[in-house]
C-alpha cells in the first residue's frame, strides 16, 4: 500500500469520526473498491471501528450494490440483527461472490447472537 493512500484513509477516518462528515465516511466506503487489498482492509477496519455511525454509509452502499461482498461482511461485523433480512435476500444473489459473502455474514450474525445469549445466561444454567 502506498503511504499517501494510507494517510488519506487515516485523515478520512479522523474527519469522519470527529465531525460526522458524510463525505469523509463515503471516502472510506469508496476505498472498499480499491484494487489494493491493504487499502480495502484498512477502510473496512475503520468503518467497523466507527460502529453504529457506519451503518448509514453501509446501508447506502448496499442499496447501490457497491462493493457488496465486503459491505455484507462489514454489516455482519457490526453485529446488528436488523441486517439479517437483507443478508438473507443477498444469500440467493446470482453473483456467487455476493451470495457467499451473504451466507458467511449470516453465520457471523448467528454466532454473535449465540455469544450474546451465552453471555447473558446465568452461571450453572
């Protein structure tokens, strides 16, 4: 990864998190389509670190069918069960990469739901 591109992503993350500037967040979403694996990974990590603040940006990308395989994965990483219907819909997508990402994302949500239930269980139950 080029240092300049990494610096741009760090700047976009800082601006987005500090001010909520949507265009800075969109720059991170746009980087999900980079040909550079490291750029995509860094952008994805920054979006997940943004937590709920990333949801509207990822929703927008989902509606536009932008960078779907990674967007579906990131939505699951947020752990919000309200994305389950969308993930189920994409699990039957004609694009095999999109369908597989959606199926894997559903597994992540299912695991998170199970982990949350286990954490809420009383000891010895």
